[in-house]
C-alpha cells in the first residue's frame, strides 16, 4: 500500500505510515508527500489514530529530498511547498490522535511533521534539526510552531544555525513526550496512542478542533469557540454514554 517511498499498515485501529527509503535516510520525494496526505485523510474517515515511523534504525526521515530543490523556479517551488503544506495541515487538523515514533535523523520537513503530531516518542539515538538555512532556503510552514515547543531563543538558534540536537536535549526543552530505547519505540508509541484513543471520539475531535482554534485565534474568540464545542458534543449519544460510564466509575470508587 502506498508509493515507493511510503508504506502503510492498519493495526488495532491505528494506521502506521512508514517512510521507507532507508538508503536515502527516508528522505521524501514530492510523490511521497502527496501519498502520505491521502493515507492520512483516508485514515481519518475510518480509523482511531495515525502514527508515523521511519524504516531502519538510522532515520525517521531526512525531510524533503534535496534533489527535489534542484532547478526549481519560483512557481514550481510554490507547488512543492504547497504539497507539504497540505500534508502538514491534514495531520494537524486530523480529528483523530496522531503520533510520531522517531528514530535517528528527524530533519527539516520531517521535523515539522513531528511538530504537528499530537505526541512525539523518540528513541535515544534520535537527532533533530532544521538544516534548511545550510541548504540556502528558509525554514517555513509549521516551523512556526517550533518556538512554542522549545521557546523563542532555542527556536532561533535551531533555525539560524541548522545544527543537530539530540533526543535528550529536545526532551528537556519540551519537544518530546517520551524518550525510549530503540527496541521499545513502536510499542511505547502504541501505548501512548492507547491512552488517547480509549476516550470518546466525539470529545477527541472537539478537543482537536479547539487546539487548532487556540493556535490561530485570540482569547475571546477561543473562549467563544470553546463554549460552542462544549454544547455541540451533547448532540451525540456517545457523549451521554461516556458521562454515564464515568459517573458509574466514580460511584463504584466511593462505595
């Protein structure tokens, strides 16, 4: 399933999307970006979660393949980055939980992909960087989220140097939810997703929509949207069932 550089497997309600070009550090071609977006959008219609991983032990993904930048005109550059923008938006706006299982190199557009996921689990050998400045181009799109993850000073350092940073440092700065040994990476990511997907799908989708609103709106608009989302979830029987189940659990604890 998927193009030559992307594979997908559905397991226990989770779509695992694997970047599968290990000989090139799982660097992404434009066709891979388009394919990954289609796989995400399809999963959102029928599955509980999406997780990303990289083939092999050396790399999650080195981001867009550098050869994709050769001989670009401004118009073609806009089309290429537009495809990546569409993929990142599909992940960020997904109504279901999303996660990254990050091994080895996580660079450029792949690091942006990790940032738009809900949770990030990394192996101890993971290395992060935004090397675009070294290539001669700026970091764009969801690199705008980096300062929210690591703070403005560290974000400027990373974007203006293009240097690499280890998993331990990125965990200390708040980018990562958990760092584990490589042989535990997939299992720990699945466990993290299980903690999310056990909840009401209606509530999860509402909370995900609110995250997107909170990222893009001021305080008053965010609060108004919160009021609306709170009311809307009561249209669904799933909401009432979840409340009854929670209340029943509380009564059992008290008895």
